[in-house]
C-alpha cells in the first residue's frame, strides 16, 4: 500500500475525498479481509483519473499463516461515464415529461373552460332562449358551435393520449351489455346518419354481456362509427357483434360502403396526426387522432386488438 501511495493518489468515488489507507483494498486484503467489488478513483501522478472496481482476498498457507494478498482490479471508467450520460438523459426526460404534464393540465383548464362557455352560449342562441335570430345568424352561430365542439374533442383526445402514454388512465371496469353500449354510440351519430341518408344495419345480440371499461369501449366504437359516416357519402353503415366462445372473445365490427383505403395508405392508418389523402379529406375534417387513440385504447387499455380490411371504392371494415 505504501508503494501505491508513491505512484498513485486514491480517492473515494466522489473523486475528491482522499481514500483512507485503511480502506484501500490491498491493505484490507493484507489484514485478512475479503474485499468484494469496492469502487474508488485512482489518479496516477502523471495521467488522468480512472474509476476502478477491486476485489481481493488474503493468501494463507496450509496452517493459516498469512503469506500475502491478491487483488484484481478492473477499469470501469467508460461504464461509469455511460451510466452518468444515461442518468443525465433520464433527468432531462423526466423534466420534459414534467413540463408536458404541466402544459396538458394547463391546456385542459385554460382551453376547455372558455370552449365550454362558447358551446353553452351558442346552444342558448340556437335554441332561441335569448331571442329570435335570422337564418344567416343561425348558420354562423352553428358554425361557431361545430368548430368549438371539434376543438374540444381534439383537446380531449390529446389529453387522453398523454394519459395512456404515461400509464395514468385507470380502468373503470363494470358489467354491461353490448347492445346498450352500441345503441348509445349510434344515438351520438344518428343526426349525421340522417343528414347523409345512410342506411344503418345493426346485428348485435341482446344477451352479450361483458366486463370491461364501458366508457373507453364506447369511445372506440364511436370513433369507428364517426369515421364510417365521414367517409361514406351513400350506402350503408353496419355494426355487428359476434362471440368466439372457444376463446372467450367478443368481436365488434364496424363496416361502411365508403371510399375505402388504398394499400399504400394502410401503414399510415393508425399514426398520430396522419390524415390520408382522399376526395373527402377537407369535407371530413378531423386532426388525424381518432384511429391512433382508438388503437391505443384497444391494445394498451382494453387488452384487445384492432384490425382493418378495406377495398378502394367499396368500403372498410374495422374489427375490435
């Protein structure tokens, strides 16, 4: 150990506190101790500091007399540098995640509150509760209402996606029938169905009961139905539920007779903010989050799967 001190300076792992002689692995091994994976910093009189891990043990003869000691040392400087880079990167990621959470929480409050006011007052005007309005005014207020509703839905989707990615969505499990759930979803799009004159075909047995997150499954089915209506100018929209009793699976299919999806666009279908090129792109609107959110919910939250089959000009079938 004394010879070591002439050639090297030894420090604790902070790199600045001198290592006491009694803590030096070789010294401890000479005292009869077994040393296991002790880390310290070694600084040659000429050279750069290195981080070392050392293990050692005493060497005794057959009578137990101490003959010496053996210590093995490994330079772990590069490993420690890599670990430090990872630690710093993780710190930055945690800070980014914290800022993102703060932004989303702020957006949830600061944007949703005035939007709800816009929606509320628009409804009051449209319902004639604040006096009569002309047809031109009704049209303009109706556009304000639709735009505010679209923006509110977009904000809600972004918040939901953030919660899913952070693993912060809690499953609210309950028993319910798929017939009731499907009816609830259809009620939400009935006005748009009637506006387009689309025929709706529903084949959902009344006795199929499931135990799952009702609200999130409703959200997924509603997203698929809304897409079906958006991209179908004429024809039918079909909702079908079947049970694969052998595998204890419920299969929910939403089919339309719309414009369909090209094979080239299939890989883009479930990507965030991806809106496929089509003649109805402008008319259909949307931000390209519906299918991305649906897939996230189905796979990561509802523990299911989602598939799609489509033929250009004939329509698409989405299956959960």
